[in-house]
C-alpha cells in the first residue's frame, strides 16, 4: 500500500489501543450492568409521576382558583340580593320593635 502524504486526510484518527474481541464483549456487558436492569413499567410510571406531580399541582391550583373566581363572580349578584333582603328584614324588625317600645311609654 503505497500512499503518498498528499493523499491522506488532514485529520486522520489514529488507533492508540488494540482491543481484542473478548475485551469488547466484556466492556459491553459491564456497561449494561453498571446502568442496572431496565425498570418495570410500574417503576417507570412512578418515576414519571414523581417528576410531574409538582407541576400538576401548580397547574391544578391555577385552574381551581380560576374556576372558583368565575363561580364567585356569577354568584355575586345573588349574594348581594340575599344580603340586602336579610338586612332589610332585620332593619324592619328593629324599627318595629322601637316603635312598639315608644308606643308603650
């Protein structure tokens, strides 16, 4: 093989270590053992849920807050009407009692 220096690529990778076939198989096995066995589907779901729970809780709070605010806004006129009616009844009863007390004197 006679190649001149001009035909070689500028950045030619150089082999610095000889790897025997048995070494490569041992390395592949060691790599999977180090990572550990694949988690079961249940464990995977549990891990994902642990990661997502804080985000879901925040989003749920936001949605519930918006819905409660919307419902309170819808109920506000009715609540004011009920408060007004109860207040008028109480004032009428108090005025009637005062008038009755004045009439007895």
